[in-house]
C-alpha cells in the first residue's frame, strides 16, 4: 500500500517544519518525514537560541528575506502562543581589516535599516559585559535578538498540524525517485507518493541529492555556555547578541543568558565532515579551550566555570549563500540547503519560498542569488 499526498517534506527541522506548515496552510495534503525526534539535536536547529538580526553582513540580498522572517515569526507566536523572538539589540564588531562593520553598514544602507556606528569604548561602557579591543569598531542595531530555536520548530509543527499536515518522526527515508506523476518515497516504515517533494535535510543533502556533492558540505561546529562572574551584565536587557570578526581566526557570535545556565558563545571555527553520521558528537577539551579563549578575549566577566558544550552541524554551500530551488533535471523536487551557519533566523521565510516553488513553481521573493543551479 502506498499513501498519496500532494507534497512530502523530508527533514522536519527548522526550515522543513516551516515548509510543512506553509504548504499545509495553502490547503495541500502534506506529509513531513523526520529521521530523528521533533525537535532533535543531530543537526543545526538546537541549542536553545539562534540569533535573529536585521543586519546582514553576508549581503544586502538577505535583508528583504529577514524583514519578512521577522513578520512571520511574530505571526507564528500569535498562532501558537509561544514566546519565540526576543529583542536585545545586536552588535557587529571587529577591526577595520575584518570588513564586518563596512559590510554590515552597506547592507543596512541598501534597505534603510537604522543603526549606530560606535567605537569599541562606547560599546564597552554601554554594555559592561563587553570588553572589545580599543581599535575595534562596531555597528549597533536595535532590533536584533534571539530566537528560541527548539520552540520555533515545535511551533511550526503545531501550526502544520492545525492546518491538517501529517508529520512522522523517527522514520528514516531509504530512497526516493521521480515518476511520471510526481515522486515516490520509501522509508523504514512505509511507502509514500506525492505530486511534489521538498528536501530540507541539512548535512544529509548530498546523500539524497548526490549531484550536489561538493556544493553542500557538512561541517562540525560547537556551542559553549559559561557562567559569568557578573551575571547581571549578561541578561537579555543588558547584553545584546553579537557577531565579532577579528580578521585572523574568525571570531565568533553569542547571546545573553537564557533558558539554561550560562551565557552562550560559538566560535566561527568549523571542521569539514566526510560523513555526518560519523561526526564526533562529544565536545572535546580542545573545543572547550577554543571557546574559553574567545570569552576571555572579548567578555572576560563571562569567563567563569564551564556550564555546557554541545556540537552541531552546519551545511556550507560553495559560495556560502543559500541553495534554494529545483535542481536541474528534476521536475517535482524543490531543495532548501546550504544555510551556511546562519539559516535558522530565515526559517519561516525560506519555508514560505519552498512552499511557493513546490506549489506554484515560482515565488515573489527575490532569490536569484540563492538559485540552487548557480554553482
């Protein structure tokens, strides 16, 4: 027996849960298939918090998408009653050679996003948890903050259920194929057919779409939590989220205290993976030392005892821009991948884009830079 749907979404993480919801909200009969739990900690949509920011140093093309994402996150909060988006302000900082402030400023100016340019001393005085080097410059934007990431995935799945979707966790996809009338999917628990297939499988993209081998590379990254010596300086009210680039080892990003003990920081460092299923999931002493050095350099009042570390996987595209669209040679398949370490904030709008493409074959969002076939 083969159950038939209008659309099947494989991978119900941050982006896949949003795509499942947006497809179901249009009245389509949708099946979401997830290999692990919902939510789970095997890929990149976990760790309590993810940054959300109107500042897009990655390029001005991202700004309209993140503006739409802010609206959709608030809509999702209204729909589910969950508290998802927390505003703290955001700081992008680095020495002139890093380019992070110039890139951030250019993206803001292109879309009239308001901001302040600040010397390091002003940032440190305003936010005493910071201790940026004197030669650093910073761009502060008031609307930045963080998302409760596991709650975001849960909320999208709840909204998808409300719209009539079927979601199955703990069900591994073994193979899929296109047919003359859509797609067929075989899992370890059943067989399914649909008119359209949406793939949002993160680090496992190149396993399910082998032609993207080399264009969607999984990497291992680590997040760490440290108990501040002055915890009152690291509350959401007094500690903006940050992105720091030093022009040497890359710097990192981080958050105020929220949900779990300690304030959270992630180094920009990552290690390529041959096989995501063989990743070393237990953080190492070297991982801890790398993150402690980063805290001691920029946030010394936060460099108290280690509270926790966890690993995650990013999926990097070759040019570090998202991969969205129908891969060449596929008539019934839409892909979302290559979110390159900063995709969660965009989850509701990338889910909307993928639903547009799967249901209508086009989207009103400008995604030319993200075309999956550009590489």
